[in-house]
C-alpha cells in the first residue's frame, strides 16, 4: 500500500506521523522499551499532543531481534501472530551511552539513536544490514480507509529481495507490490496460495513480519531504496534475522518458526491421480495402475481426486458407491499392488452433504455476525466452512477422516483453504476474522497432519497441501496449485517453488504436465524431468488424464527413465530430506542460497540445486536448447550425471538435450551415493550401494552421507584420493555389497566392512 505521492507529497487524505525522536528509553534485563515521539520535543508544550510510538526491542532466539511497535495499546484486541514454537529467552547484551543504546543477541545487534534524528541500525558484527531511518517508522491516518502502521527498512546498492511465500511473479521481488493475503488465483498471476511475510536479502539477512496479515509489502516500489511493510491497525511486529549466509538465515528462521518433520520415504516416489473432473471409477483407476505396471512405470502413490465422493456432496467423506461399491476391498487390493492411497479433501461442507445439517446444528461452522451459519455458492452450492477454532468441530472433522484411515487410506490431499471470508463472520474462539484469513490454512493442515501422526505414526504422516502460511513447513508436503500446460507456466511454477523454499519450506511439488489444458508432448516430457527432480513428484491434471501413454509412447520412456533415476538417487535425496528436518535447509535450493558469494547466481531463477550435489536446469523450450550457469567450484570441472561429460565452472553454457536428458550436473570433489533399486523409492539404501566419485582432486577427500529409508542415517564416511589410489572409509554405520565408481569405472564389490581401497591404475 502506497501512502506517499512521490518523494515529497502524501496521498490525498493521508496524515503521516513518523518516528522523529527517541525521547525516553527504559533498559530492562532482556529488552528495551522506547518512547518515540513523532515530532521533536523543544519545550514542554510539545509534549501535550501525540501521537507517540512505544517500541519494545527484544530477542525471541539467538541471532534474531524483535521490534514491537504500538500506538494505542488497549483500543484493539490482542493481535494474532506467526506461530513461533522455537521461541527461547537467549542471553542478550545491553549497552548504553550518552548517544545510543544497543541490544545484542548473538552476532546481531540493534543500535537505537537517542534524541532527535530517528534511527534503528541493525548490525551483524561490524556490518550494517539494514536501518529504520528518516521517515521509516510511521503511524498513518487515512481518511475513509483507516489507521495503519508501517516500517521501511533500507536496501543497499545492488541488494535483492527474495521470498514472501510461493510467488509466481519474478523471482527478484524488487519493484513489486506484494499483498500478503492467501487467494485461490492459480500460478499465472500475482496472487498466492501460500503467503509468507518473510523476505530474504541477498546480503545475508532476513525479515519476518510477525503478523497474521494481511500485510502489504512495497519492495523498492514506493521508496526505491527501502522495503516497506504495513498493516491496518495500531501496532506492528517484525523480526530481523541474522546470517551471515542465506543458509544461516533460514536455519535461524526455521529454528524459531518450526522445522519440517521427515516425510516417509515412499512419499518421494511417483504419485498419480485420477485428475479433477475426469470420469473415473474403480475400473478406471485399476486400469491405470495395471497399465503402469505392465509398462514397467514404477508407481508409489495413487490419489483419488474430488469425485471419489458423490457430486454436490463435498465433503461428506463417503465413497460414491456407484463407482466404488466396495471401497475397503478395493483399498486392500490396491495395497496388495504395493501402493499407498491418498484421498482429496477440503474444509468445506456442501449443503447437500449429509453432514451439513449436523455441523450447522452443532455450531461446527464459521458463523455470520448474527449467529447463523455463513454460506456461499462459490465452489460447492450452499457450502459452509468448518471452524477449526472450535475443539468440538476439530474432533468431528477428524472423526470422519479417522474412519477413512481405518478403511486403509494412507494420507490426504488437503486442498483449498484460501477462500475464507474475513468480513461479517465470527469464529468460535472470537479470533479476528481478518487475521484468521491466512491462519485458517495453517490450522486446517495442522488438524489433518496431527491426526495422521496420531493414527499412522510420526514416521508415516504426510499431507499434500495447497495453502498455508508462515511456519506451515511443519506440515509437509506442499504443491504449487493450478498451473497451465505450457512452458511459461512450468517456469512460473519453478519461480514459485524457489520463492517458497527461500522462506524455509523444505519440501515442494507441482503438477507434472500442468493442471489446466492438455500438455503438448514436449511440455509433458520436459515437465516429467522437472517433476522427478523435485522433492515430491505428482502426475495430475484438470479435465484430462495425465497417464503418459495418452500423450505419446516416448513419454512412457521418459517417465520410466526419470523415475528410475530418482529411485537411484534416494540414498542421497533422503539424506537431504533428513538434513532439512535438522537444519531447515530446503531440498530445492535457489542458486543464491547455495552460492551466495557468486554474483552471477543472485538472479538465477531457471535452475536450482537439489541439495549441494546436484544442479538441475529444466528445459523450457520445445527444441531442447537450454542456457544455464555453472558456478566456480575450485579448480575442478562439473560432471553431467547422465553422460559423464565435463564442463568448466564460473561460466554460462548452452546445450541441446533430447527428452532423455537435461542439464543435471555434479560439482567436483563430490561423492554421490547411488542406490541399487529402480523399482521403488523405499528400500535398503545401504545395500548394493555405489559411491560415485566426481572430480576428486589428488590429495583431497570428500564426505558422503547415506540415508536409511526408515529415517536416520545408515552410514557416513569419506573418500580420499592419493594418485590412482582411492580409499573409502565408513566412519559411522555400515554398508553391504558396496563399491566405488570413478569416471564410469567401478571397483570390485566390497561384501561387507567399513573400508575399501581401490587402485584404478
């Protein structure tokens, strides 16, 4: 939201009151409380009118500084904030001189200038990160629109801003206006299913606006050298998060807002769905599953989308017996084929659902301000929305899901959660409906995820969610929503994924082939490559089936090859998944996250790293031509994983790839664990393993980590090179029937033990 009209003027009807002078500071053991006036106090008469602003500076965790600003402190109910399950009370240092007072938490400090000339300066060591400066912190009264609080934090020359949730607009957010409000808009617009009021700076710090929303961001778009964030009301709350690297920023952020639990290994395999509005029944689903097996296309999860229930009755959580007369027996048959089963659900109850009257009578739905049930015809005729602030409604909703789990269902696709009214409605617990708009999706996914964790156990819980909010990484997995079946939408989906993972979300997926429309064969096959080189992989569409043989026969070959490839990579990929749960590092990483010192990586949004050992550049052209950048990585060369060809780092490359390949490069001095199985994602990764060695310099060593499919680490170790002699040493755990591979040449298999020496000469 823009309050100014250029550099000097204000918008018509706007009165702005900017923090001007630090009039008084109270120093407590763990915080500073500041009285800031909005004009210079020259004499006692200047103290007779306001407004004034009260700031509390504190630290919710080491390396994070929180700023809470209030105008009126008691005229509004308590605000809703971002969940912070990792909040602690770290030791802080407070220093005061005649001219300033400083609060330090870890390496991060904030300096407050005393007296006239407002300034909050955030430093990491001796480096200035950002400032709240002249006319930065303000209380704004806008006639006919309301009262607002805003902050403006400075940007340095050449500084880029990333994140702000799953944004499909340009990857670099400079110059954009970002409204932090969840909407069901698809991937081809500025709206987002997953708003996150956090931005990551290319200079190695982050800012989390600790508000439920809506929050409006002006990213170098109102003041070109500042990021402004504002919200309606009498207060504002934000945190500055230290680095100094982008990875360390995300580690601190997720330590505060929560880290993702580990999804089960089977969830990393290929998911296939019935699609949305297609005609299907048990015979159709079984045909697809059997045909996948006949064509040797490995399938891990089969998903039944909306019409597993009868039309007009979503959600009643009852199988449509016209197409599925014996659902329990069907589920048993599908499990016998080695599949996990997912069901589509949402938090809306249609008026035709047998559950509607029960929910309305029991007060389980969001209500209008007159006490009656809120209803709409948008999406499902006469539908109501479950009120998850009501514990009885939560138990009721979970009870129906519990019944499905008892039938044999393994997980749920938690669709929707964005179309939540914010005016004229009342929640059971009295929450502000404006602030609940974004938090609703978080509560919805938490309710479902917690039930899965209770019934299926910690190791098996996983959802496939579309909407969420800050801290939603605690309930994985998320997918990108409704995209078109073209290269442009494939690229915008990647931008959305990079933006979301740069906010601390560890796992992310998208609809292979695109959701809307029918993908041309080139789009479908290129999207298969991209989809199987993502943390989670799902074939899904709107009005047409996404099975490969309906596209062309070559699509079957491409799907087979890349599903096999992902399964071979699972010892490495699942180790990266475990790392994400421990450190907050996403599996899919923007290039700037992995290579912050390389200025060429700061703007890259058509390639990414899948962990530190794989660089992926999806192909977005029908011709197969692709430009990509390989960062400098010491003196060694990058190696193409599939062909073995080598390329120099520190430069751009242009290549032509057929549908069985894409730029998929491994950096030098890398040991990549390579699994023995191609048919499924969950197997004994430590048995039959090949340690593939890439570009290991003479006299150097490289470490490796092998995951266990049941969670945890199966083995850790190093490979060292001395001329032609390669030595592998397992320092933790054990491997069985394993070997080394260098430049395509394999060592003899080591039947058991923890060491292997191999002279390639």
